[in-house]
C-alpha cells in the first residue's frame, strides 16, 4: 500500500501523461516492475 502511494506521488510530480525525460521513464518503469513483483508475491 505504501508503494502504491509513493508511486502515485511520483506519478503526479512527473506527470505520467506528459512528455517525460529519460530519467522519469526509467523511474516509472522501475516502479511498475516493483509493484508487479510485489503483487506476484502476494498472489501466491
């Protein structure tokens, strides 16, 4: 839950629907991977 809130804050600050600098795209991709991996662990 904390990860989701942090991701939302980062998304708001970066602006997920706007043009993103390369570092923002890397940050977004790493966060999405983190959420996916943690959700995979809770599904089992």
